[in-house]
C-alpha cells in the first residue's frame, strides 16, 4: 500500500518551512518512526518520521524547496522492505537492507540536523566519524576533524552543491570564495536584531561583581549537590535567582511594551541564550522564582540539550519576560547585549578574571566579572537600571541574600 509523507502541521505563527535534507534515498528501506527528512522554519527544525516500515518509493520535494503544511513530500510503499520501487531504482533485499537501516538510524540519533547536513555534503556515513559528545554524539567539529585526518583525506569533496546550498567558486591557486545562503533561523535572528535596533531606545549600564563568595559556595557544596540532585551546580542558577529577586524590586525591568501600553508581568519566565550549530537560541525556563537551584539546573540542561540537538520546540522558545546571555563562556570580557524583544531588558555575563581589588585597605586578587544590562529607555529610567544591576551585584557578593530574599 502506498502512503503519502506530508508536511506536518507547522507551529503557530509559522507559515512555511524549507526542506533541509533527506536522510534516505529513493529505493532505500525505512523503518517506522525513523526520521526521513528535516524541515527548517525560522525558529525550529522539524523532523518528519516514517509513518510505517517499507520502501521510499518516490521523493517528490527536493532539498531547498519551500513547503507548507499538508504538502506531499514523498511516497512510501508499505511492506517489509521488498515492496516495489520505481523502475529506475531496484530495492535491496530486506535481509540486507535491515542492518543498514539500523546503523543509519543509530547514527542519525546521535547527530543534529546541522551535522547530518554536513555529513550529507561530504557523502559520509555517521558510523565513519567518532563522536566526542555525551553518549557518542557527533558534533560539527568531530566531522571537520575526520575530514582533516588521513581517513578523511580519502573522501572526495563535493563538486557541485544541491540547489539552495553553498557553492564554491575557484578564483586561483588556493584562493576560493564560498557563497552560503542564510538559514531561515539566521535570517530570522538578523530580522529580530534589526527590529530591536530600530524600535527600542536601547541603553546599556555596566557594573562589576566579586564572585569570591559564589565560587567558595559552589566549591563547598559541589560534590554533595551533584550527588543528591544528579546535576552540576552551575553559575547560571545563581545569576537567574539573583535576577529574579532584582526583578521583584524593579517590576518595570520585567515588563514589556505593546503600543502605548506597558505590560507588567507578575511571573518570571527567564530566557537563557544558548549557542547551537544553527545559531543563537533563547529557550525559556518558566516560573524561575518557584524553582530550586537543582530544578533550575535540570530545566536548563534539558532545554540547552534540545537546542544543541536541533529538537527544541516552539513552546520552549516563546514567551519570556527577561533574558540572560553569557558571553563569558567564549572569553568575552565586556559587551553590550541586544534586547530580546518584546522584553525590555537583558543581562550580559562575561568572563571571570582575577583582578587586583582594594579590600579593607589592602590590594588583593579577586575573581571579578563585568556585568551589563541593556534596557529599553522608553520605559526604564537610568536610575532603575543602575539600581537593578546593583541589586544583582549585592546578592552575588553575599549569596545568603538569595536564601533570605533581601
């Protein structure tokens, strides 16, 4: 029996998607629930699984094509893998195809859509590359390392890229240019950043925080915390909790603008900027004021993992009343973050560096971090922004305040 593979219902506010990559070729066997194709929207990557086992008889929509919900992507001939395929492609015997399906499905499960696309571009199988991530997950750097190795040197480069993908033009000896179209997510990020620049009166205020006490607290309870809660005690939970307490004192920083109205939120849904292979994403952790440190760290690990694996959903990215971004993990010493609209403020964390500080009249080395808060000056005055940042600083320099909420 022939089964149509259709574009699933798209997330709210998303009108269409781009077909990024097929993971099966015409005539190959597929198993039920195996991911067949990746669809990229301007917010998330959707995986389309096989509704039944059988043979991929016909691919209707090619890579790079824009599709909408309900469009037919391909035809599957349901069966045990011996179902008939088009005359130009003979299907492999079921007993030989099954191991290949199992191997490819296993490899695909350990790769993100961006990594699978890179593998396809170089005609590689996931089983050829050793993954350095958790549970053997393969990253883009793993693929690049393989290509630069002796084994990868034998892989022939792709001469001609499919429609909608990158193409290289040779100019001279070892001089090339590469023209790469923006992904939908990258284009959407650019659009939102431009909107923020043009529609908000952004201003940034800075301060610095001494993290001696936070570092000492983490060191003292690190092992017991991880043993009891099965999650690491990170810095982000301290900053998120300190931000929530500061937001309670200055509600306008937790507000948003809609037309000529200011919307005050009595809840604290904090967005945490996460870097992924596809670009920067800001998954939202709900009701942070009601979460313990352990619950926050577990929630952060979950959404960050989904963002990096390309499996994050729209529900994880929508909403949010305040955002925290940490450029320090990349070595940033100071920056001016851009608002994540419609939010009115964003906190920027930076790298921790030992610097000489005067403490009780003596010069001592302290682990210092520069903090930055960019805010919408249309509704937040400079005084409120400065005091908000001072409140975060005070709580981090005396973490007991987070427990006592003072």
